[in-house]
C-alpha cells in the first residue's frame, strides 16, 4: 500500500478551528507517518474529534490546511473518504436494519468489500449480524461500527474512541486488528481515552490540551522522559533533605521509614544518596502513559506548552 | 433478494425507508376521496343547500364551491384534505432529506463512504418528489375511478389540472422546509416555518377576499399560486404553476448551496 506520491497519510499545517469564542483547535501542525499507529490523546474537549472531523471535511477549518494521503481535504474530500476508513466516536447505525444490512449498505456505497472478510471480522468480534441493530447491546453496535471501519482495508484507518463499550477480551481483539493493519503497511490514527490501549498499540502519540498539541513523541521515548516514582524503605526514618538537591528529583516525601521520590532521568544519584543509609527495600514504579498524560494535561510535562 | 437490492444506493434505501409513508398517504387519499365522493353522490344536494346557508367567510375557508355536489366533493378533496396530506408528506420528507441523517447521527457513518453531501440530498429529494408525484397520480386515478363508479359527472382533465396545480404549491412548501433545514441543520426550523407559513397563507388566501379591499393582498401568498388558478374550472394556470416551481427550485438550490458550506453537526 502506498500513499499518493509517498505523501504522509495525514499532514496538517496551522489547522485551526474556532466556534465563536471557543478555540477548539489552535494552529495544529501534525504529520502522521505511513505504516504507524498514531495515538491521539487528550481530555474531553481537547480537540481530538474536531481534528478528525476537519480531516474528513465534515467541518471547515477557521485557518490552516490539511492533507490526507497527499490530497487536500478541502478540494478532494470525496476522494479522501474513498481511501480512508472511519469510525466516529458518536454515531448511530440504522436501527431498523440488521447488522448485516447495515454493513451491506455501507459496503455497497464504498465498493470493493470482500464479503468473506466481513464474515471473518464478525466471527472474530463475536457479533451476530442477523439481529436488528435496535436489538443489539451498546458493545455489539460498536462491533458493527468496527466491522464497517475495517472491512474496506483502507490505506488509512481513523478510529475515534473505538473501544467504547467493548469488554476486555474484545478490546484485546481490537488491538490485534489494529496491529494487523500496521503490519500490512497501512496507517492507523487512533483517538482514544483509553490510555492503556494507546500505550499497547501506538508507535507514537500526540497529546492535545485545550486545542493545542503539546507533544508528539514515540511512546518509549515519552516514557523515558517521564517522571517516575521510587519508594526507598530504610530501617529507620531518614531526613529528606539529602534527596531534594539531587539532579532530576521533583519531589520527596517521607512516610514513616519510607521515602517516596518523584524524579526524571537517571536514578544513579538517587541510589548513591540512599546508600548512605541502611536500605531495606526499593520499589520502582514504571511510568505509565496515564501519568505522562496527566502531567501534560495539567501542564507539568517537560514539553507542555 | 429485493431487500438487499434496496440497499444498493442512497436512493434505493430511501425508497425502502419512505415506502410505508407513501403507501399510507395514498390509502388515506383513496379512503377520503371515496368517502366524499360517495357522500356527495348520495346526498350532495342537501349539502349544497346547507353550504348556501353558511356565512361567506366559513364557506370560503371550506374551499372552492361552484354550488354543485361535484364541486363540494372536489373542494374537500383538493382544497382541504389533499393539501393537508401532501403538504405533511412533502414538508416532513423535505426536511428529512436535508437533515434526517444528521439529526439521527447516522451521517458520519454514511459520509465515511465516498459520497458528496449534495448527492445524498439529491437522492433523498428525488425520492420525496417521486413520492409526491405518485400520491398525486394515484389520488387522481382513485378520484376518477370512484366518480365513474357512482356516476358523478367529473371532468377528468380538470381534476388532473387541479392535481398538477396543487403539485406546484406542494413542491414550494417542501422545498422551503428542505432549504431552511439544510441551511441551519435543524428540522424543527424547516418544518415549523414551512408548516406555519402554509397554514397562515391558507387562511389569508381564503379569508381576505371576503373583505373587498384586502382581496388583492391574498394574491401575494404561496397558497394563491394554487387556489388562484381555479383549475377545477379553468384548467392549469401555467404562469402561477411556473412561479411556484421556480420558487421551489430556488429554495432547493439554496438548500444545496448552504448544506455544502456549513459545518455538519454531531
């Protein structure tokens, strides 16, 4: 699979969207690379869905431009949508139709959908497509939505909160499906509140806060830069002052015989200071994306705007 | 299988979605037509006498009446019930064509297919328009058939003429609902304004001529584009029909233009 002239699957330059006085998206410069899973994170109202709706030309940007697969979304919207699969965060299927009829309708409109592939997706997601959508649970409706997004094997798959309503097993299956798209050389743009999900499948993440893109980074690099926590347990209470001046230490807190230290960077200096006392136990917690996300969300991240 | 074939395009799925409403409208028109024609055939003269005793304003609101049982039956069918059924259908589906999918929140999924907004609107408008034509044509056939059955003396051509004249006004109000809904993304606005204006213009057109000085004002309403032709007696008034169709086309064009240029909701 190749994009148009090797162009980036998604590229935005100064993309901005205002709703009257509300700045939903501000000067977004973003480039998603071919064959990657790009996680798009941010709290509610950060501008994730606004970005996606701009990419699909459902809304008109106040300023800036966006290209998808090398095509300008403003002038080639139909061609873009013909080559992109999309699952919205909030949507309705046709409730009076069965799951299969919904899929048939959308597949006919798109064309080139392999029916046997649809069946295999339904089997993997364990959804009964013969039932009317109005009779399906939220999770099963979500599965029908996922089938329509994956059935076309599009070059770019845009998923907005795709795991909503799915049980853990199905979330795992969804992650496998996302990895398969990437392994096929195609691209996934994954907007999600499920930080654990993004952490598991994304190669890079972008974090939005109040319409501003505050960081784009590889997941592993982001973790390395993140503030981590270490619990140092001693045989007696110790003074915290010795730890507070060490490079990279952000905070120190004494809890009985234990000193809890938040730090970034190398742990060497911290361990050397600890060895001046009798260390009973060391408990290091790996930074997860949630903590990183919260740091950026609250404006504490090292790259936070 | 027919059910699957009807899911081949937006047009054919819309036919499937709206077929029931069309069938209900046709049956309603047939039943009402049969009822009025039957009653007037049996005891029309008594009704004519009764109508003669009505105050002028009330008789005017009831519709056109040339003082015959046939005239009373046609007034009821084509100047009261027919417009009510057809306008309800056209305004409802016109608005739904513009924003039905958007308000039902199925538009994001539908537009994930390589479709233009205007293509969806055009397909749905075509289905609604064909529905209006089908209801009108089948009503005409029903009226002519029932009239022949009970021996009522009707001019088939004039009944066809009034049907066609009515179409112009129905398309006008349907396009108004469509245009306003498409412009603001709100069916409440489109339906509310179109239905309100239809009711208002009906009363203005029927009541104002009772007052001699205000008779000309009544000619400024959309309803006059239909009733002013007096098609039951005179056949089609091409100028009034043309004005109605042109306004309908302009409102539809406005709907397409604004839908293509606004942010979609949801």
